[in-house]
C-alpha cells in the first residue's frame, strides 16, 4: 500500500460535503447532461434541473412516477485517451462526489468498427454507467479497477470485458426507478 493511502478503508470512502462545486468543467459535461435528460424522459422518468444553478454537485433530481423513487444524480463524461483509444479517463473520484448523491452517471461516447464485447454493438454508441453511490464508494469497485481511492481520476477500458460493478452498471437505468438497491447485486 502506498504511503499516501489511508490506514483503513473507512478513511478512504469520504465523500465531499454537500457544498457547491469549484468550476473545472470543460463543457463536455453539459453535453452529457443533455443526453442524460433525453434518456430519462424517453424512459418516462421525470428529470429536473435548475439550469441557472446546477453546478452545486447535483446535476439532476429524478422521479419515477410508477415507483415513486426519487434520486439525486451527478453526471460526468469519460474523456478518450489520445494514445489508448479504447480507454477513457473518468474525472470523478470519491472525494469529488457529494455525500448526498444517490447515483453517479458516467457517459462514454465510444466508436469502434468491430462489435463491442460489452454492448454487442459496433459504430458510434453512448455507453451509460449508472452507479449507486454506495457501490461507487465500495472498496471492491476500486480493487477491480486498480485505482487508489484518493485519486481524482481513474481509467476505464471499454474494449475489454467489464469487471464488477461496471458490468452491472452499464445501462442500469432501472436504478432510477427503484427505491432500494442492493449493493451486493452489483458484485455478483
């Protein structure tokens, strides 16, 4: 274990307080938010955001009328590596997620000629990963993706078969319609 790592896992999983973000957006997050909104409304999920003040760490409040489930969502977008074209950098460490977020939604805009092992599709595709925050902050997630939890960025290679929990988080739109989600189901 690195000398900068905390002594125990409880120290590693600290989310940030429910306070406004510091501006560090490159603009791609706005496109991801628009795509998220469209996906929700197509699925019959109400998606609310205050366009004047959504940079407080909560991008959306969602409501599923069928189940009554309400979720707070933070949306981010993976950035393609310039050298490893199947790998994306996710600029969202645990310390960058508000403690009152329910779902972290990550968009990967991927394009490949051959069929993707995870989606079965080829060509341009939006890969959405909807991860309950309790799963996102779970030690097993970071072990499976060889990431030190205190780091602000991590990488995801979408050409390789995904490991838990990202395999279960891919297109997991059901997370917005359930009131309770079992963390263990993402690691089975």
